[in-house]
């Protein structure tokens, strides 16, 4: 409270005579009154019985931060705002308020300490790993802010600058001419201070929609202003190949070209909006547009898909699901929200605003009876004239559960045909058979992509064309290229960058920077000579290449000689030629793969083959959660490798053939006790398991720790394959059903993936603890780094090997217990001080009364 006599912020005592008239509290806070009564006879509290009414007094008030509601940008801002508003409350002083100043200061400090602890505890409590939360879009919404469209607010600088906003709309929407754009702009210019009229020729802003110019705004006044621009009928059709609409802006301040001391800037606020008035039309199933409408780039409504497999899928049906997942990852850039579920759970998702992909043979999916397909199945087979038993079949229909979504069936009359259908879908290039909603696949040939990686690869041979940087084309380019295990371990590689540039660039200020797998490779500068085509050789240092897919990135910084050469920015451009060559030789000297790989190499470690033909998932039977995690890993690998077609394998752990063991990189997903293959590799793992308790043992530790029961943790272990040393084996596991998703999500989350290194990791809630057992014995145990909530105690053992016993993740951070103890101690001291003071005051009163008598 605030004592009326001093207006000092203080922790409210349990009983007080000070009544209060409240103003509105800060956003995100709630105020709850305890209802305590202040009827106590104390020197600094009034004993006036009229003040004992609850209407005249208040008790301890509790402030509960509601993190999901407050909009403060930081904890400091939140605290500052709260303190200022608390100090602005109006109080009505009572007759007496004689609390000593020292106690008031103590109360102030305690209150502030408790308040800060509450804030930080709410903001730092880790959240337990959960499944993906489905967004519930509002299909009736018309108005969207630029921020919702993915636009990031930026400053446009004179004399010329440009930016754009791209977005997609649902397949059932058709825009109408009453749509409009409302721009919230801020213009600033150095001319504003020298103009007496208040208006001056500051420049223009040209707005286009889908390539059609809508309006040119004259910028004559500084400050904020709003412009509403209707969309013309001829601009309503998208011209981009992916179906996205594009709003383009050109800021033209050529008035400042003659005087370089004049500068101006323009900000298009992300609070600008677009009103997308539309009509709703029925869906027209068309396989030739796949992956649309399952995935619409930049969609204003999120794309969501449910993949359904049989409750007990065969290996072929499980493999088909992994093939589709990997293909979707590549086709959508990893931006599709989806779930993989067994048939028995499908009913729970039928009201979800999502498309469905049903994978399996007709006899395994009873749900097919609910879908109105072009061709139906009878007696366990598809009735389609001309189809052979080994042909794949894709059929598309309007979802029976939501008319605004689709249901795609991936099936066949045999397991061989089912794999063909899944592989065809993974390419995203489907050809209709007779009608747009049916496709029959006779053959898929991923083997043509499995040739050995050549020593010289041009961008043309990798499928890339000449790339223009600068102007509207942007300042960034990315290229993926494969590298074999032999090439990664060899020296002498280089990249010959072939670049063509305009002679209107300022050669001294312009240049390009090249990165390989996120590491600096080299830079290019322009000579300014008449020769505009240059070749620059950039040497690849050891350790920069990755086994599998590699990423070459180019950033340009292009400055024209004269800013005002061209209003359309065409003078500010360079072209990266498709003749740019990547040379990766193979030498006789080889490094053992097991000493080179580490967990941080995921996923590139498993994308050596362009179609993932050397990758196999090893899964447990009757493990839908493990299947979904494997599906997401395949999705992530497919997205990272940009595969043209998926050709990976998926097998059950109890029937792994010799061919799979010897010719494939393996990713095993599931609890150790459910993977029969574990008995063959357990002894060679960086941290072997006790298969009875599913607890990991880390042989490289000198100290043994045992954790409290009931803790869920995930494990990641990487090693060279026991059956083929040139291949890798990754184990994604856990000591419980909740532990496996923890491990998988670490690989799928870039921020947590970047924390991985070595060959062994324990994942505890949000913590990622890694080590490398190949470096020999260590005193540092991963278990010793875990929070206090996971108390460790020495465990007797007859062998000198450490052991971990891990079970349910507690969600309390390590600092909570010490803070609680410290606050309790402080509170006890305050209570003792107050009690002592009260005792001394009472004794003094008694003595005074005795003397007066």
C-alpha cells in the first residue's frame, strides 16, 4: 500500500485503517482482495471502531501476472509500467497512519523483490513438451494486417527503395473489386525544416498489386498519414506461378538527386491492412496443382493436413507414409502443419479445419467408405478399368467432413503399387488420367538419381538457371549440391563463381559474399573494367563440406555509381551464371567416418542420396507416437535436402534385412525395449541401455549418478553403422513414451539442434546436454548438469561404469527452491523485527501508564 502520510510504496500490512479509491490497473494484472478486517489495537493502527468496516479498509492484495494477456515488450517495461501506475493511485488518508519510516522502507524492498520474483518465475518456467497445437483460423475474416501477412516493418531510404508483400488465399476464395488496401505511412525529409509553406516535393510512392499499378502517392508532408486504395478488377488475378498475390512498393525520391545533402525516408507500417472481400466457390479437386491447395505459400490461413495410416500398417504402408512425409517436406519448404495418426484416432480429427491424406491398401482403411471418390473399392480392390495390380492410384475428393477441404487417397491394389503412388506424390508433379481428380502411376524411376556424385557440378547441371540479384530480385541466392563421403574427406575442392555485372555499379563499394554451410567461403568484388563477366575461384577448406546435401549461399551488396540512374532499379543488378562450377575431387586418403560425424551434422548426414535412397527408418510395431516422430524426421530431412523424389525405406525393428543393414544409413526411433534390433547394437552405443529399465549407461564417466524415479528424458546417440562403417546410425529414443518426442523435437527445432554436438545427448524438458564419448573418460557427468529437481545420489555398482536412472520430467527450474528459502528467511527476519518493535512499544506504553498513575 501507500502510506498517506508519506506517499511511500509499501507492502500492505495485514490490517490497516487506510481506505483506498482505485484507478484502472495495468493490462495483464488482476487484483484480488482478501477481505481481512483491520480490527487490531496497535500504536500505528487506529483503534477507532468506525474504521473496522470492510468498506473502509483493505487487506493484503495479490497481483497475479497473466502472461498470455499483457502486451509489454519486456519484463523491465512491465515492471516500470506497473510501478508508475501503482504510484498514481489516489488514496484517502485515515485519521492515523503512524508506521515508522524504517519499516516502510523494508516493506518497499520486500514488495519489489516479491514482485520481480513472480514476474521472472512466470516468464522462465519451462513448458513441458506438447504436441503441435492446431491453429483455429477464422474463415470469415476479411481484414488482415501486413504483419499477419508476414511483412516486417522497415525504413525505405531515398533516392530509391522498394519492398513487397506476398500472400496466398484459400482455394475457395475469389476476390471481388470492393477489396482495398489501407496504408499507414510515415514520411520524413531533411527538407521539412527549411520549407515555410509546409509542403514540398518530397517524392512519390507507387503501389502495384499483381503487377498492376493502383496509385502513385505524392509525398509532400512529413509525419504520419493514411491512404486507402481500392483494388482494380484487372489486378485481382495472381500472376505468380505459386498462386500468391503480391503488393509492390517503389519509393521514388529523385528530387534529392541534385542535392546530396537532402535525404528522406518512408516507413510502411506493419499495421497497414488489406481488406480481402471475396466470394466463396466450391472446391474443384485437381491433382495437377498439387501441393496446392493442401499447401498454399504464404497463406493468410494456415495450411493443416492430417495423414491417416492403418492401425496396424504393413511395412509397405508405413514406408508409403514416410515417403509422403519426406515429399511434403520438400514441396512445402517445411511450412506445412500436419499430424500422422492411426485410423482409430481419425474420428477425433474430423472436425478439424484440415485436409486429409489417407494412405493404405483399400482393405486396411475402412474410412474410405465415407469419402465420395471418383472410383470406389469393392472386395478389397479398386474397380478401375485398365489399372494393373502393380499400378499406383491417387484419387482426390472433397472432404466429407468439411466442404472447404479435400481428402487425398494414396492407394493401390498391391504393396508395390502403393509405393509407386507415394513416390509419385512426393514429386509434386502429377499427371491426371482421364479426369483431373485421378492419377494412375505405372512406374517411378528414382534410381536414375542415384548416380555417383561427379567431381564437377555446374549450377545448370544441378537444375538452376542464371540468377539475378539486385533490384526487385533481392540480394540473396541459395544453391544446394550433394557431396559423397569420399569427397567430404578429400582436399582440393573449390567453387568457380561466374558472375556478370553492369558497369553502372560502384566497383569500390559493391561486392558479394559467399557462405558454404553457414561458414564464410570467400568474397567477390567488381573491377569496374569494360569486361563485365568475371570468374573468381574460392577454395573450400577442410571440414566445410558435409556428407550429403550442402548449401551454398550468396549475399550481394550492390551500390550504383549514381543513385538516380534508373527509377526501376535495373542498374543495381548482377547475374550469377549457371556455369558456376563446384569442383569436389576424390583422393585416396580417407578419414574414418566414425571419428568425423557428430549430432550437429543432422540432417545433412542422412541426405547423401538425392532421393534419400540410402536412408532407412527402423521402427517399433504398435507405436503410433514413434511413427509420427519418424514421419516428422522424414519431413524435416526432405525439406532440408529439397529432394526431387522420395525413395527412403521404413522397416520394423524385428525384421531388418541384411540389405537394409549394409546399404543404408539407419534412423531408429522408439523406446529401447520395443526395438528388437537393440540387442545387436546395444554394446556399441555411446551410452548402452539397460533394456529392462530403459536407462542409459555412459561408459566414459568416472562417476556414477542415479536420478530420481518418475523423470522423462530423451536420448540421441550417433555412431558408425556396425554392419557398414561408412554408414551412420542415429538412435532417437527415451526412457518413456514422453521421452521419445523430446529427443525427436530437439532434432526438429533449429534453436535446439544448434546445441547438439558429439555423439550422445540427453534431453531433459528444454535442456540439451551433450558429450562425446570418443574423447575418453571424463569427470563431468551429464546427469550432474541437470536441475536440482532431479536430485542425484550415488548408486552402488560392482562395475566401474556409470549408470543413469531417468524417469518423469518435473517442470520446476533449479533456482525456485533457493529463492523460496531466501524469501522465507527474509520474511522471518521482518516478522521478528516487527514483533520485537511491537514488544518494545508495548513495554514503553506500560511504563508510561505506570508513571502517570
